[in-house]
C-alpha cells in the first residue's frame, strides 16, 4: 500500500424522504441518467475545450446548466450518493473506492433509485460501470433494482478485453461474456437496443454509466487519429478520442429516443462522478508499474491529460477540481434553457427524479438530498442550508452559501476557507481573516462527522495489514491503484 502519512483516527460510529403520491403513468417522464467517469470539468466543447462534444453541447444549449453542482472525490462514493440520495458516509463508503479484492458493497438495506422507480411502474435498465459491490451477487445491479444490466461490476477494466487482473469482468444479466469490441461502443449499442425494444406503455429509466474517460486511456486508432493535428501529446489525443466517443454514444441515445417518439417527455441528466484525474496516482489504469505505459496508464510523475480549469485540484481531492462538476438537465417538455448557479449535489438526483415520477424513499433511511426541481426549473434558491461535500475520519469539506471549508485532520492538519463565488480557483485561504465563519462551518462539519458509519475501506486496511488501531493513509489519497488485492473477487459463473 503506497502510504505517506501516519493517521491515527477514531472511526466515528438528516434529511427527509420523498412521499409524493404516485402520478398516473401517462404523466411520468422517461428518465436517462448519463454519468461520465473522471471527466475533466473543462473537457467539453461548450466549456471551451478543443475536444469535440457536439451532442453534449446541444443538451447544454437546450437545457439547464448547473454551474455549482457537486459530486464526490472518487467513483464509489459518487455512485452511492447518486443511487441512494444519501451521503456515502451513511453507508461506510466515504473513503476511497471498492477495490477488486474487497468483499463489501452498498448495504442491501438501502433503497436505490431503480428500486424506487420500479415501485411506480418504470422499466429500469443499466449499461456500463457499477462499482458498488461485486464479490457477492446480492450487490449486483440486477439485484438492486435494475431489470437489465450490461457492463462491468468492478471499478474499471481494459476497454478492449474487459479484463482486470487477469479476470474478465463483463456480463449481461449475470452471464459473463467474452466479446470483441470497444467498451464505449458496446454500451452505447446496448442502450440504443434497449430503447428500441422498450414498451412505451411503461416509463423508462436508463442509467448509462460510462467508463470513459477513466484510465486506462484507450480508444480505437481511427478515433485517436482524428486529433493528430490538435494535441501534440499522444495520450492527450487518446483522452480526447475517449471523450468524443462518449459524446457520439450520447448522440445515438438521443436519436433513438427521438425515433421512438419519447424524446419530448424524457429527462436527460448528464454529469460526471468526480473531476478529472490531475495526478498520475489516479490515472494508472490500475495496472502494475511495468504495465502502465502499454495499457494506457500514466507513468508516475507524468501529468494526466484532463483539465478541470478554472478549478484547482482533481480526482481524489476536496478542492473544486475534484468535486465541482459539469451538469446538465434537459427536458424539452418542461425545462427552458437557463444557467443555475445555486449549489446542488449528487444526493439531490434521486429525490428530484422521484418527485417527478411520484416515487418515494424509505422513512427509515431519510434522504440527505432534496427535491431541487424549483431550483433547476425556475432558478430558485438551493433547497439546502448547507451541502456536505464529503466527510471522513480524517478530512472533510462543507459549503454554505458562498463559503467552503476544507478540514484535514491528519498531522500536521490544515484548515482552509474560501469564498468560491469570488475565488473559484481557491487561491486565497481566508480562514485567518474570518474565524467566526470557520467556527460555524467546523461545527456543522463535526456534526456530520459524528453521524458517519465507520469506513469500510479503512476497516479493510486494518484487517489486511493486521494493524491494531493505526492506519497509514495520505490525506490526498496516494494509492497504488489495485491494492490491497489486484485480482477481482467475483462470484462463480
């Protein structure tokens, strides 16, 4: 385990549930959630990039752009928040990600978004990357509310072989497959097929969870060649091809909805799980040091091709570049184009969508998120008094109004306060200048910290390394990718 700082942390041990009455079937919108992976905030055409993304740009022009939208620093916590409407610290999934050798997953007593939508008549489909538990079938998507699943359950795979650690992680509804092809093309083709075959007597929920643009950086040669005169760096060309490839599949999904007569009453929500990787530690492609270059990973010390400008930091960080994301809501029947700067979070997705669908959450697992439709549709203030970006045993971040506090408790410890409305790049730490603001935000962050479940990842490291209370961890998450176990633990076929 790549470890830098000693952390001795005592693991610490809100909201409301949607209870709207079910709407008539004809009034329920179709829902498509498109989740990019490790997408740089600045790496879309409508945000000024040289990377071509005409289909995503069209969604942005015709929809609502959420410009103060927050995710989580890493893949598993982000997906947990999206699928439950609850902060990942409620699940013990707040720290790092589920690695191939881990045996835990999203707790099965959590009601997921597809489960809640199924209860009110939706057909529920998923294609792509799950990353919420793989070692037991009870964690798999088809056992968490999806009628159909095609993709991988571990964090990432080779885009062509679908292998991770010598194990093929590629399935359709529980049947493992060995298929030729490129990951992004394949999940796009599956999504289009599901739309074409969909019985429109039922509303549709499609979760399109792209692996792109997560490392390893791999794409078809002809798609890479399209950027030969744009980016001098070969890896940047490959990354650009991956993003454009994702955009092409977004276009095919939109075209399939139009052809089926479903587009007008379909809510399309597009975002990323977290910011782009700006450290090679998060862009290795979970390969050994010897394999990284050949497999599309970034050599340690090299700079990954992602850009989160104008924000500072990237994947794994609590800085804006790691957690503040591009987000678009497009619904031709109901939403007019606008830009919304009110703070929202991944936890708002489930309660907002259930509000539209007439679904409900669990009274014993109340949402941390809120129905944000009024904010999205009318630009009304955020439904939150504060937004917990994330909290762990040793660090956390919270936003209230324009203030953002980042607290790292690992020695020597840091306290940073930023006015992100004036300083989105987080260049000036105002903690010393506004001690009363710091005190108030620290109290809020500590209140959340007291509510968190012990981190499953930290517990796994204590067990794996045989420590009795001491855990080695870098606060910015230095990691060797697949550690502690590189080979995925998958149930037998």
